[in-house]
């Protein structure tokens, strides 16, 4: 299955746009209950307006809320972002720390967010257990656990540490594009031969192919028609 994921998504990556660790931390906070695409529409203006942790700490709340409103839950997110800015200024000299134990103490930063920041901004291997990752590894029988932290540890035991970040990206890509929660595209899936949940969605290629999403669709379908996937 790892080989299939690699063939499907050789260049999988974090789909949030960012330049600095601070940008990334803010983008991940905004991505809660929101698509990365929508976050990426908002962040250019946001990052141009607020460049440092101190800028966020001292932000005019109404202005910040207006900028992030399209991402939903904007009041809570503004509170987290302003709190994040203040905590970074007070405790870390305005810089985003590069350790899990420090990151998880910051407002708006849970373990999932911290792992994204570590993997993307600091190159520290991390497993990001979001809704897609958890759903897929359970569908594949890699674990039966539900708790994201337990899932993270269980998968960490199965996969070499150096591969954690890329695995996370690939699994999340697969969850977004092919293995959907309600109607997975089994008949057009590169992992079909090895997947114990084959049949959870349509199994004919014609029907399943219509469910595949994203810019890699043509590549993903060609892998299947050329004999890599589906049964
Ligand atoms: S075969 Fe179906 S359930 Fe299994 S990974 Fe592919 S889309 Fe998901």
C-alpha cells in the first residue's frame, strides 16, 4: 500500500500556503472546519497585514475577524491567533518554537497542528492524524484505535520515522481525492487490490472515476487503467 500511495502521490505536500513558521501556525489554526483552498484565499492579505507575532498580539480584533471571516468560526479563530501572538511574544521571543512540548502549550495549537508545524516548518518527522488519516488507516486495518494520539503512536510503530511526514501527506491526499468518507472511489483506487475495505464505495471503474477529485485525477485514473490499481 505504501508503494501504491507513493505512485499515486509522489509529490504530496502540505496544501496550505505559507512562508514562515508563524504563517503556517496561523494557517493551520484557520484550517479547522475549513478547506485549505479557502484558507489559501484568505492568507495572502492576512500575512501581508500581520508579519510578526507582535502584530497578531496587538491586532485590532474587528479588523482581524473581518479578514479571516470566510474561514468560519472567525471569532474563536481570532481569539486563538491573537493569543498565539501574545504567547509567542511573552514566552518565545516572538518565534515559533520547534519542539512538540512547547508548541502544544500555545493557544489554538493542539497536537495535530503541532505535528504539521514540526514537519513542514522544522523538518521534524511527524504523523498528522486528521479526520482523513484516522478514517483511512482504520479502513486499511492498520489500527482499530479511534483516539488520534493513540493512532499516531500505533502508526508510528509500523512506519519508519523518516517516512512519517510524507506518509501523512499521502494518506491525507488519498482521503481528499479518492477515499472519501461516504462514497470512496474503490473502482478507481490504486490501493484496491490490497485494501480490506474494497467495496465500501462503487467498484466499477466508470462510476468510481467520477468520484475522484483534485489536480491529480488524470494521473490517478491512468494508474488504474494501466493496471496498478482497482481489481
Ligand atoms: S479500495 Fe476503497 S476503501 Fe480502500 S483505499 Fe481505495 S477507495 Fe478507500
